C-alpha cells in the first residue's frame, strides 16, 4: 500500500525497516546480524523471550496434546526461521546454518511448554514419575535418588536468589548511572519515535544485563565486544552501542573504578554466602533437622 501511494524512497525506507526488524528477530534467536563489514552477535534475550512466549501461547491455545502436534509445530517454526534468514540476507555464509537449529530449539521448547500447559496434558509430577519408571526399566537403577532431588531443590533456590541479586544490582546500576544515560538521550535527541525504539531496545537487553550482573557478582565479570572487560576489580571499556541502558554499566563513570555505592568484595561474598545458605536451608527443611543449613556453602 505504501508503494502505491508514496514515493520510491518511501518504499525503500519501509523495506529497510523490515530488513532491520527481521535481522533483530533473528539476532534474538542467536543468528548473527551482519551489516556491511560489521557483525553483531549479541543476542537480545528479551526478543528470544518474546518469541518463546508467543510460541507457548499459540501451542497452548491451538495445538493438540500429542507428539505429532509438537513435531509439526517445531518443524514449522524452524522452516519459518530459515525462510526469514534467507529473505533478510543478514546472515550470510555459514551463519545461515544456525537459523534452522535455532528454530528447532526455540520452536521445540515453546511448543513443549505450551502443550504441557493445556488442561488435558499430564502434569509435571506425572511426567516425572513416567520418566523414572522408564529409566528404571531401562537401567535397573534409580537415576534420581532422594539426595539428588534435595540437591536439585537447593540448586533451584540458589539460582532464584542469584537472579534476584542480579536484578537488584541492575537497579543499582541504573540508579547510579542515570546521569550518563540521560546524557546519551540528550545527545541523540531521538524524538517520540526514536524514544519508543530505544525503550524497546532496552527492554530487549534487560535480561542480558541481569545475567551480566550475576557474572559481575560471581567475580569473573563480563565483556561486551572485543577488548572490553567489566569486573569488580576493574573496567576496560570500549565503544558501545548508543543505548541509554548501557550507560549504566559499572565503571562507565571512570577509567578503572566503578561508581560509588556499588557492591564491593565483602558484599559480593556475602551475597554468594546467602545463596549457599538458602540452598542449605532448603535441604534442611526437606531432609529434617539434622542438616546444617550454611554447611552447604
């Protein structure tokens, strides 16, 4: 419709916008985005989460509870992902082969979650019991003993605490780096449309930032691009995309030190200790009063 009523330049802009949208969608699936001589491999987990959620809702609403429905949905999703990658042309060479693999993984996971969430689908407990019975028949031993179950419960709680700590640290980063983020917005002058684009881009990168915060709390830190390093012991920063949220990364206010108020070594160690104690307490509540909670750390 736009090409019929607008100018050729308008059609080219629409085509460019569609190509960018397809490239970002593929990037969320782990397919690198190549433009001219620049290759972007940072997968925005927010895009991946959105695609997974849409697949989950579609499967829950329209699919039937059967293996055939799951296989058909998975293959269809993989074919669509491959077609988008071929049309977009942003994944040349061997990177195009990652599109069907990413489609199989994302489509299979989303379809499985959606089908298992249907009212007529077996519950998690029933599925676990079936898997245990099949494993016991095949191997003759119990592959999931009680001690392993306790460990899985404690590990799940520790991961949940780590995610909560990462989210809190991201909030602290955003608060401490709000001046830098504001300077980026002022310098770019995005306007209403650009502001919406920036907001969507930041939401897409927010899960990545939480994982980076967890890596920062653990000690090794993280890197964004070549020659960069963000750790509690120092920061080596380089050119980053002009996204306001990235202006809140630790150490962006100075050459080697993080902004005041960031967690130091004792707070990081304390948080790790809290996670291990939480896992130990979970084991104690499940196993009985003879376990020492903090001894799990």
